[in-house]
C-alpha cells in the first residue's frame, strides 16, 4: 500500500488534497479517513488557504470503501460505528469548511467515492470519468450523505434509478443532470481545475463561506426562515474588509483585490 495515502500539497492560497492509493483506485480505508479528517482540520484552521481541491492519483478519483479493509468490513456489527465515526465527520467537515472545495474527479467515483465528490461545493470531471452509486451491488445503502445529496441534485426519480440499479453514468450525463458543475476534455482537465481553483482563491473568502452556509441550510427552511438567514448572513458579509473593497472597486470601475477577510 502507498506509504502516504493522503497527500496535502500547497500552491499559494490553494490546498490540494490527494487520495493516493492509485493501485486500488484510491479506495478508502479507515486510516485514510482519519488522515483525511486531520487534513481538513488543518485546512479549516488556516486562513491562508482560500480554495481546496480534492482529487485522486492515477486513473481513479475514488472507488469507494476498500472491501478488503478488515477492520472496517469484517465485523458487520461495526458498520454503524464506521459510518458514524469515520465517514460522517469527513462529510460534515467538507460541507462546513469556509473555503470552497472543488472535487476534481479524474476517473471513477463509485460508492463512497461518489458521495465524497457530491459533498464538495463544485465538482468538475474528466469526460472519461464515471459516477456510480453502487452500494446496492454489495447489499448496502448509500452513505456518506449519498441519500441526501442525490435527490436534491437530480430529483427523486433519477436518485432512485441511480441507487436501485447501481449503474454508472458518464461525466457528460452527470453534468446534464446537475450532479456536477461540468465535464471537460481529459486533456484540459488539470488546466481547467487549476484555473477554477485560482479564480476561487482570488474571491472574497468570507462571503463564499457565508454563501455555502446559506445554500446548505436552505433545503430545511421555509421562505420566511431563509429570508431571516439571508438578513443575518448579509449583515456579517457587510462587516468584512472584502465587502468594502468590492464596493469601492465597483464604484471606481476597477477589478477588486480581495484579501480574504
């Protein structure tokens, strides 16, 4: 097994989290989830990070849970604990990070790997990538937030079709259905992902975190509740230096120079 199955690399204000078990299509072990959670904690506490990329090494993004991980899979009584103690915290961390998180899906995203991609804020995939909600193929249900994200993204009919049949769909279809932001040619993938990350890193980080929060809670609220959320978060955004810069740049007809606070 790769000695360092989770890599954390920095390029200026962009942090790149890499699932690094290419020989196993980056399938997840409990140890990887622990390391991924620790890396997300480090990013959360680092205000110099203004955009995050989550991707995989080799020809796969993530093939899901490694079924040969005996600690996770041999004792069926421990399955609930694995989900609650290892998967759920990572999903919550991805959703609550103040920085925008890009899922750079460079190949197959199956099972928990698909859920991991959907938990990110923006997913961009190579045209050759495939998405598979394949839990049913081993007699399990979608976890990692899969049963939450899918119907909200593609509607109940498609969510049930993907979940009950466990069949993969191509990246182009995933984009047409609204499962991901877009698919791009394999040859343009790295360039387009890097450009997207740099663009997000140059934007007002505080406002992005507040936008994420507003959209994430909207599905549970009435219109009146969400209007109240918007008023509260807008007041917070208006207190930031980036708002002052954005307003000044608009009035002066120049490009804003956001500093991320």
